[in-house]
C-alpha cells in the first residue's frame, strides 16, 4: 500500500518535467522503498549511492557549520542527480538531463517531498 502511494507520487513527479529521467524514495540506510528508474539503473546500487552521498553531505554540512543538510546536488556531463531529505529517514533522489531547469526541478521535488512526508 505505502509503496504504491510512493510510486504514485514519484510517477507524478516524473511527469512534471521531460527532464526528469528517474526518481526514487530511499531510506537513509539505502533501502529503495519505491522507484521509477530507467532499465539501465540498478535499484540497489542507486539506493546505496544515495545513502552514502547523503551521509557524506550531512557530515560535511555539519562540520563546515552550514546547519542541517537540505540537498545534495551532483552535476555530471550528462545531467544532474539531486537528493533531498523527505523527513528523518527518507530521501528523494531525482536524475535529470543536462538541460534541466534546476529551479523548476527544485520546486517539483519540494512538492513531492511534502507528499512523501505525509505518506511516511
């Protein structure tokens, strides 16, 4: 039931922009709770990487006096990976194209995070 609700939110998120190629709701320990990934992405690997990046981001933010972590953004040649906290134990990860308009993506992800917080 919860996985279906999460998948519905992710599906809606992916539908908001053609630039969003994949999304997932992942527990902070790396377990993928729901995802809409392309066939070339391994769900377990995505979960593990998101958990590792988030952990490092949290530590970096704290150590450098930036407060609680809100997002981790990775920019690669082919696009972006955005990880955003969705409550204490959940992370929303979004993969986009290189041409994605980040302001709009941030806004769409923020809306999805609010919905996911209600589900969790």
